[in-house]
């Protein structure tokens, strides 16, 4: 009875795992396909999305394996019942053309649960070496290592910063209109803001009898106009002027969304 | 638009306005003219508020011959500026009423309009707020656009049916003899006569 | 229909023979009957005529018999009522007949005159006359001139008059259309065929330049007519250049259209029109009515 | 028509015809307006899109190059707040012999009103002769400011769309050396209609939505605009 229940549990668990693994496989497949066929219009955010999907699938798979409800797969053994040097069509179909023959030299590779013996040996050696190190050397190596890592981190973050400013510059070109400019233009057209010819100036176009330049406070009128001109002019020359304008307009405009 | 001459026909003591018009109509019809409708030239004057400095007057005239246009003439101490505008200029003048007000009565010249070959003759009786003031005869010779070319011809035609009372050319044409005649020139002649009528009405009243 | 005609002619013949009888009877015995036996001769003549009448009467009867009954009543319109009116005077046909006869007579006479004039070929502007083909080849053709030649001729004329401006356009292939502005008095469109002036339209200053509509003003319509007359007058097939130049010189004299009075009556206006005619040689202004 | 009938036909005064036109409400004296702007870099895209949306597809956009002068005359007499009367004179620099345009523009309404899709302001458009500047100056008007406007005009039904660059007048310099006042083109969507035809405002709103997000056409209340300089 207990055996039966355990078997059933195992079966459902295997089914679920199979499902996840298949999902994972499909996502990897589609990503490979994209890389191979659509590489020219594949952008970085898209690729990142794909990686995120993969990692989430991996995480959920590993969570599933570590869950209490699931039987410990580690305790179970797989015994290859039949090995044959013949080509197996059914197997070929099942593995989507990856494995054609389930023979003596291939089966151990597929069913392996431990690293290759040479690797295992090397790992043991390394662990042994590590346990034999003195505390000072460990400390020294650790600081050196963290220094290197910190350095790399610095480089990477710097690169990232550069990259981001560049990116934001690029995405800025998608902005096609600026509220600040709208306001400037509308105010200019409606009220002449920035256009008003200050007293004593700009009368060249007007008939001379219109306003006599005499009797006007020339000095008082001219000075602010010059300042205004300078400000306007300098604003026009700085290329980043637009960007700052956008920001300030977003803060100021009553209808901003 | 051909050269036009506006002429004031002297009133005789024993004739009323309608009788004078009747008399002239008979003469002109005898020459072979055919009546083609009526005509109307009117003039409103707007005077500036004292706060605006020296007084200026805007005369706004309409001529039924150019029904889509409004003619306005601005008079200041030193100069006069003519302006031709669309019909909606009247609406603008209404907006101006706080600054430019209508203080004098409307004056108009109205009457029958005749055609004789290429001539167009208009017999207008001038009224200031329905009171008859005099008779203005307008003669247009439509093929000719330069006054200096057809002075003799016009004088001959005018003398032909108005008699010897026709002598000199209108003052405002004198210095424009070699320019192409504009509808505004007709309006200027009307305004000159209207202002005279008003002045006389002012003295008599 | 033929039967009807036959019947009508036989009736006519009958009436003729009857008329002849009455004629002879009314005349009585004539000189040509001779001296002796003139009575018998006369009687026999009457008898002969009577025989002819009976013969013709028989013809008529025969023809009438041949006629078929017309299907339905004949509709004759207003002529039905002619039979109702018996007095000739009230039909007033006679005077109308006389009038129409007079007209036809006049038309005949005039067309004879016109034919005589036209046969002299003085106004024919192309070599369409059936002259010998050899001679035609040697003649200079005024309407087969290169556009460049036309341009040079016209620009030469243009230089000659400084108050007359001209511009050439060629809307229809190679034939030039000349727009002439004569001071601020008038403008004209002149269509050429080669160097031959084909059409002239005169308009007022400021009117639209186009070949097909008349001017608004009576004066210019009159001048258009006169220019046509002048263009025919000045036409000379052998000296096309001279023809154009003299036409232009004549045309230029209209610069004083409104300012110069008529040479004959001394006044500007006649019938409310200025002197619209210019003498072809002296270029003096005349009213239409004064030029003769 | 017989000449007799002509003779009988009464002549009505210009004022009569004007007031009857006013009564039957056929004078287009209301302007419905939406405004926005587009950066120089994106103006080509906008023009392309407008070409597709508007009526004059085959002929391409109509260009214009105008000079606008704004005049005001102060109404001091009346006891109420001295509201200046604003008049604008506009002339085409590229077609010198065209009539000049004199324009009265009233105060904008509906800027704060959320239910109204566009600004509505009264407007009188008058074609005049070129003497109008002298005329206004002598009348007592003062020229407040002037500018050069150059751009493209499109039509869509009754709607008029202008995409234009505003230039500051050079001080006595030739018109070629004028400087633009911003790095954007002003975009205006307007209809001139007799009063009471508010349905057109909805049409304008939906047309403006078609241009989003390239250009945001909106009611811009210039009285409440921030004033960074002067």
C-alpha cells in the first residue's frame, strides 16, 4: 500500500518535473533560434528578457526539486535494462534526433550522477590544499581578491554609467516635442515674449514719425534688453539646453502627466 | 474701374431735390442712357477720444459699386491715410467704439444709375439723416484708367448734359493725373463733397 | 403623289385652253383671218379650241379617276381657314408677296456685286487660286516663316515704339501670339500665322489677355472691328514685314485714343464714343461717322 | 433680368447687409484653436504624417513666409479695467502683392474649462491694403512686437494646420539674418467658424489625437504660463 502510494507520488512528481524541463528546453530552443535567425534586429533588452525567463524557470525547477512533497530523487537508482548497439528509431524520435543509439559507451555519459573521476580527484586535491592553508595567507589572499573584485566592479559600474547616459541620450531622440518650447512659442506669438523690441531699439523698420527716440529713458531701456539678449543667445548655443528645459518644464507645467 | 469725376450740380431756387434729379434724368435719357439699377454711397465718421491726444477722424465709406469693400480714410492734423478693407472692417469699428465714437450723423448719396455706351452716370441726392442737402453727379468713363488721358473727353461729356457749370477737375485728382485710377479716388471725391456739405449744414444749423 | 401632279397639270392645261377660248372670243375676228370667209375660219378656230377643251376635260376626268381617296381628312393647318375668307384685301397676302419679291431681288443684286468684287481677289490672303503650280513656288509665302524671323521682326518693331510693349508667346505650336500694351490706354492680342496677322482683339487696360472674348467696353469692340479692317488693308503677300510694320504703326496711333479730338468735327465724343477710326495713311483720328 | 427690374431693385446699405449677416450667423468670427510644438529634429516626421492625413496630398504642403506685427490701443477712458484692444497685421513676404491681413483677436475662452476641447476666441479677419500699418499707427495704436513666421500650411476639411518657425526680427537687418526664437516649430490647429458651432471642436480634438505623441496639441493658456525671463 505504502509502496503503491510512493510510486504514484513519484510518478506525478516526475510528470511535473518533465513539464518544467520541457518548458525550459523550449525557451532555450527559442532563444537559440532567435540568436541564429533574428540576430540583426535583436536588441539587448529583448535578450535580457529571455535570460530572465530562463533563470526564473531554472529557479522554479530547483525549488520544485528541493520541495518536501517530492521524493528524494537522489535516493533512487536508474538501471539501464537494455543496451543495444542497434539504431533505435523510437529513441531518436523521443530525443528529437539527438540520441540515436543507446549503447554501452553512451549510456554512462547520460546516466552519470557524479563528476568524471579526474575532476573529482582534482577537487579533492584543491579542498585538501585549502584546508591546509594558514589563516594569514587566507586573509591576505582574500583581501587581494576582494581588491581585484572591487576594481572590476568599479570598472563595470563606470562602464554602465557611461552606457546609460549614452542610452538615455539615444532614447531622448524619441521625444519629438517639448512643452517648454510650446510655451515659449505660444507666449511669443500671443504676447510677444522674447520678441518685444525694447524702447529705443528696432525702430529702423518703423516710420520715423511713429515714436520719437528722444525723450525716452534710453539707458534704462537698453541695459535689460542687452542682458536679455545675452541670456537668450547663450541659451540657444548650449546643446543640452533642450534637455534641461524638458525637465524643468515637467516640473513646472500645470498639465504635466 | 475707369476714371470718375464727381460733380456737384447747383440747386436752383425754384426746384426741389427730386425735381432736379427728374430734370437730369430726362436729359440723360434723351442722350440714350438706360437706367441700370440704383446706387448708394454712404459715410460714417468716427472721432477719437480726447485721451488719445490730438483729434483724429476715421471716415468709413461704402460704395454699392464695390459692395465687398469698406473704404476708410483716417484724417489727422497732418495727413490723411486711405485704407481699403473687407466688409468685416465695420465689425472692427464696432469693437473700437470705446476709443472711436460716432458723433456725427451718417451722410449718404443715393439715386438712379445709368449706362450710356461706356459711360456710367449716377445721379445722387445727398442726405444727412434724411434731410436733403444737394445733388452729386458721378460720371465714370470705364475704358480709360489714366485721368490725364481723358480730361478733355470727360469735360466735354459733363458739359454736354450739365451745361456750362462744369469747369475744373476735382482737387484730389489734380496731383494724380498720371496714375492709374483707383476706386479709392472716387471715395476721396465723395468724402471731399460730403465734408463740404457737412460744413455748410453746420453753418446753417 | 404622281397621280396628283398629273391631275393638277391636266387641270392647268384645261384652264389654259378655256382661257384661250375666251381670249379668241373676246378678240373676235382678227386681221390674220384674212378677207374672205373669215367667219368660217373664226368658227372653225373656235370649234378646234372647243374640241381641245373637251379633250382636256376628258384628260382631267381620267386623272381624277386615277386619284385614290386620301386616307383620313387632310390637315392643312391654318391654310384651312383661307377658304373661309373670301375678300382678298383682308388676307394681306399681296403686300407680303411683293415685299419678299423685292428682298429676293435685292439679295440677287447684292450677291452679284459681291461676287464681282470677290472675283477680283483683292482680299484673298492665301494662294488658294488655281494659278499655275510653278508660279506658286517662286512666290514668298508670308505664313511659312521661321519663328526666329518672326521674333526679329517683332522685336525690331518693339524697339521702334517705346510706349508700346510687346511680348510673344507661342501657345499653339510655332505660330506667335503677340500681346501688345499701348501705354495705359489699351492692350491687344494679335495672332500671327507666320508673319501674317490673322486675328486681332483689342481690350482695355487691365482686362484679361485672351483671344476669344470681346472687351467689356464698346470703344474697344469698335477698335477691334477697325483693326480687322486695317489688317486686311495693310496685308501684302509679297512684303509681309512691311505689312506688319505698317499695321503696328497704324495701331500705335491709338495711344491718343482718349485725348485727341476728331479731326473733322473737332469734338471728343460722338454717340458717346471717342474717335475710334484712324486714317490709314495720315493716322488722323476720326469718328466712325465723320470719316467719310 | 429686365432693366426695369434693375431700376426697381432697392439698394441696401452695407450696414444692413452686415447686420443681417450677423443675425443669420454666417460670419466666421470664432476661432477654435489648439497649439503645440515639435522639435526641429522631428519636424520632417510630422510633415510626412500631415501630408498623409490632410486634404492637399497631391500638391504637397503649402509654404508661407509671413511678417506679423502686433498692435495695441489702450482704452483709457472707460472706467473698467483698461483692457487693451489687440490688433495684428500680417503680410506675406513671399507674395508681396497679396492683400495684407488685419486681425482682431479677442480674449481666449475655455482654457480652464475641461469640458471644452479647444480654446475659443473671437476673431475678425480683414483683408486690407498695405496702408494698414500707417493707418493703425496714426490711429493711435502702438506696435508691441513683430516677428517673422515661416512654415507649412495644411488643410483638412475646415481645419487649418500650420507648422511654422517663429523668428525674431533682426534690428534693421535684412530678413535673411533673422534668428529663430526656439529650436521647435510651432504647430497650430485652427478653424474659423461662425459662433455656436462647437461640434467642430470635437473634430479638432480627434484630429489632434491622431498626431500624438509626435505633437501634443492642447489648449495653452498663455496667461498662466511660467515666465522665466522678463
